[in-house]
C-alpha cells in the first residue's frame, strides 16, 4: 500500500476529527471504514418518504463547550433544536426527565412550585450517600415509585441488566427537574445540522490530504499497512487484540435493532421520541424523524428500537466484571507507542457527541505538544554535542 503519515480506523466522530486535524497541518491521512458510508453511527439519509432519517438512532447535539461549538460550526450550519422526550407510562405520556408535570400526572398531585417539588423528592427519594450501583443511584434521585415506573424495566430492556447489575454512573446521569422544564438537555447550545450529519462529515473529510476507503475492514488490510507515523483505532478494543482476554468472559457491548415502518398518516405520535419503559412491549422507544426540522411529507417514518446483544457494538456495558477485563486491554494499549485508542468503543466509555469531538481535539493537541517537546529535546541534545 501507499505510505501515509496517519492511518485512522473508523470514519465516525473520533476518526473524522483526527483526520481533519492532521490533514490541516499537512499530514497525509488514510481513513479505513468497514461500512459503506462515512459518519459512523451519525449517518443519515433521505428515505423513501422524503424524510431525513438516521440509520443508527437519533443524534441530538448539545454542548456547553465553547471550543467544540466553534469547531462544529466550521463544518455545518445549525438550527436550534431543544430536544424533548415523552415516556408512555400507564397510558399517560409524561415528560422525561422527571419534572413537576411527570409527578403530577402519574400520582394525581397538584405540585405547583419548585419548593413543593423539592420537598416531594426529599420525602420520596432514598438518602443513599455513595450509591454502589445503578439502582441505588436512581433510588437516591427519584425514589422507589418513579424508579419502578420509568427506569427499572427500561434499563433492563436497554442493557439486558437491571440497574443493580450496572455501575452507578449509568443511572447517575439521570437529570431530575424541580420545575416545569421539559427539555431533555439543559446545555447552552442545542442544535441540529442543516442538511444532516452526513453532510457535516463530508465536509470534515473533504481535505485533499485525506483518503477515505469505504467497505474496507482494517483487520483484512492490517498486514499490508506499515510505515505510518501514527495509527488511531476507534473500534472495540478487544477486537484489536484478537480477544486475548475474552477466553472466559466476553467484554460486553450492546447493539440495537432498528425496525423502520412507513405510516400512512401525517404524524404517528405527538413527539419526536416516545420512550416505552414498561414490560408491555419489547422495544425501548419509537422515533418519528419527521418532527426533526419540521419536515414535510404525506406519510411519516417511525423507527422502533430493540436493544440486543448481537450486531454492531454501540454501547459498552459498564459493570465491575467488564471494567476489569477492559483494564487488561488498556494496559496492553499503553505498551504501543505508535497506536492510539480513541472514542467510545476503544476506551470502553460512554461519550456524548460533544464529548467525542472534545476527546479527539484533546488527543490531537496533546500528541502535537508531545512532538514539539521531543523536537526541542533533539535540538538541545544536538547543540550540546556541537
């Protein structure tokens, strides 16, 4: 193969950002992507109903990070989108995150102020100072009733584990509102890219120094790739090391089966995303993409999401057993000076979209700083011997 300075495995957020950054400083970059498209799990397209849909689930961009916001605005125009989620509980559609409306609807109460909501939470939540698992984290936030109705069985469907089998960090991320705010996020910047994410990635990867090879599995090409300065790997870390520590226990990832349907109606549901936290259905949620950007079509597209074990890995499963296995792989990764592991799957860690952008920008900056230090040391050493 032709020699490239930088080889990147994966054309999702982590890979595309690193490709753009290195190309911008004059390095030649090869991006290998096993799928037939760029943009990773952010990939979107126009479907048969003329609706912009995401192949791998809805991606809602939100951030408080000024650097990340400035960076993404270089590659797309954005329109404001404050994401809202409803959950169908006992036949009622209630806001998630939990807020005053959620509690009033489900319990028939008349809470009307922040003070009353705080008092209700204080009276109903369990006072667990250092939650040991996801169940304790949720109980300490919302108490037994809301935990049972909204979080317990939804978590089981999503992770194939009940909250008490997961790290506390999984449910500690649950936001709880003491007012009527029904926005899913509260970040300063909440937006979607005009034209979709695929267009954004096309612009990220458009630099003449970047070569992208689709339908190309790194592991099929591995023996032919050599002479690079750095290789960035964004896939599952255990796959890179040929599953050497997975003989007894598999490092777990969750996948999603997306089942798309066309509905001959203007709209199917009143909101873009409706969660189904109960046991009466197997899917976790229904997404109706027509709501995003107020798209116009005679029909509508809905997608039911079923979380499964097999398929493309989307989410690491953070519990004690998996973290011990991952730690062995992490130590192996540290031994490699010219290979860097970036992103959610390679770090076995959940990243929001803005965190994935930030992580790649920071990795690039750190490696550039390290190279600068090495160059300075070489100059000092060279001068010493003159």
